[in-house]
């Protein structure tokens, strides 16, 4: 049977596996608040999947990130990227009170209250012929402003936990944020039910779609060969010491309560700035104070997450303040049981008693109890690891995430923002 499709006048039409025609954008402008971090990693993986559907990419990225991270963004967009300061709504809220005026003044000077930066995004979208803008964080407004000026669809991605008691607090309160989103977004995508629920009334229900983050599962393979005799069982945590929100001390204190657990080591993977960083120095001091000795190792930064997971037997992720929890999915993909807490996105990813074990937040004693339970039961670890791999394949593959986002794009193409003049067809590359 022959498949046929027609090219739409203002978007890309492709044929999916069900042999149905779909109206998708030709080129998406991705707005990123950093070249590093989870949002950038998720976007990089998705762009490759989008190209298979005929959707090209360009990007505007906040002027932050390492040279290697920026190079990955350049490669992702094949050079079609603009690095420029963007206005962060939350920056002045999260900082110490005395710093807020200084940070706000700096942002105003760099972005002109987001007016100058929004104009740069608008101009870049026009030059690139983008016909949809996807802002990959709720923290910067420029993508929505540019889409409204150009009459383009705008997908706004909620990847953060918002609210008065949450890690991210915006200057706009719920009612004001809701009105702003209604004017500046076609659809809003949350990366988990947790992030959507936390945002509450700030997100209009009729605009909300849930698409969990996805990872490339092919990079992670469950261990098939048994560990050599005498090799220690490794309980690992993966989180850079440059982050103050991952709750590293919980992991260290739990390790201290497992002192009588023979043949077990605790490894902390992640960028370690050492004594020059106050928080990192405190973590090293805590290990010494608790007399953990050689049982606890700081492994530093490892580029390849799959390499990290291949060295771990039990993954521990004690943070309860994340909207998703990418590392938990990576652990499950590698066939590891995951120990987490009943809070944040990890509690949504890990099925307690099936793919891992969950305990109350901020309780190192209970964390230690379940670590010991898993360390002493190889069959339980194997069963949970296999169930975790299956769950990752079903819900958190990059293919599943891309399919969900393309459905959002398809719907958003029917909802261009009503203000401003749409790009002429010749400027859209049609």
C-alpha cells in the first residue's frame, strides 16, 4: 500500500507509523536558560529524534555553561545558535535578600528588563525561519514575548518545582503568572505530574500537557556478569557537589549508620570543587567527622553516566526537591534498584517495593535501613533492577518522550499566539 501526504502551507506534514498525516513545524527555536543541566541534556537528545520527523532545530541559549557544554549546543543545532544573556524571573527571589538588588540591576543592564533580550530572540527566530518556539524552562520569558510578536505557536516547558515553599519562586504570583501564560503560551508542558501539581493554579488546566523526560536507553545496559569474588558492593549517589539542593549530607549520614555492613563501599560521583568551595569542603569534613575512612569515596566528575551506573550496585537519590529526577531513570535503565524519598519527581518515577524503595525525606536512619535491606539481598536487587529497566523502557525512553513532544507540537501549530503579525511565508522558508 502506498503512503501519501500533502505539504501544509505553514508547517511540515509527515506520515507517522499509523499512516496518518501530521502537521508539524519545519524548524523549532529552542530557548534554553543554560548550556548545561537537565533541560539542555533533554533537548539535545530530543532534537535528534525530531530530525527523523523532518523537524530542524535552532537555539537561543543563556550565556552560561562550560565550553564543552556550549559546543554540544552548537553541534545540536549545526551552528544555528545564539548565546546571549536572558532575564531570569527567579534569580532575584532565590538569592539572599542583600544580593537581590545587585542581581536585578545586573539583569536589567544585560537584558533591558527582558525587552532587549526578547528583541534579540525575535530577530533570531525571524532570521532562522522558525515556525514554533519552545522555551525549555519556565524561568525565562523571552520565548513567549518573541512568539507573541511574531504570531507563532509557543510551547512553554515547566521543568521546575514552583511555589512559596519550593526551590523555584517567581516574582509573579499564581494569578498573575496564569494570566501571563495564557497570553504568551500556546501549550504548557510539564515534565512530571509532580511539577504540574506543585504549580497549582498558576497553570491553566486546558493548556497543560504532561510529557515525562526521556533518555537514550541504548547507552545503559544492565550488568549480565556477576561481580568478581571479593569485590565490594557499591552504594552510589550521583550529584555534583556544586549543587546545594541534592542533599548529599543525607547520603553521608546514612553511610555512617551502615558501619556494620561488611563488604560495602559508598561512592559519591559528581564534580568536586574541593576546599575552594564552602559546601564541598563541609561534605569532606563530614565524612572525616563520621570516621567513614576508606568506606566512603569521592569519585569526582565522570562524563559518561552509563559508565557511572556500571560501577554501582545500589543507586541512592535522597533529594525530594526535584521536578523529575533524571539520574533515577538512568539507574533504572542500567538495571539498578533505586533508593529514593517520597517527595519530588523521584517518588513518581520509582515504584516503591517494585523498582526500588522509598523512605520519608530527610531521614538518614530510614535511608540506612533500606540500603542495608538491599545490600543483604541479591535476589531482591536483581528483581527490582529488572523491573526498573522494564519501567524505563515503557515510560522514559527518548523515543516515547519525542513522540509525546511531537504530539504537543502538532497541537500547538493550531494555536499560534494571537498578537503580532505572523511571519510571511517566504521568511518561514516556504
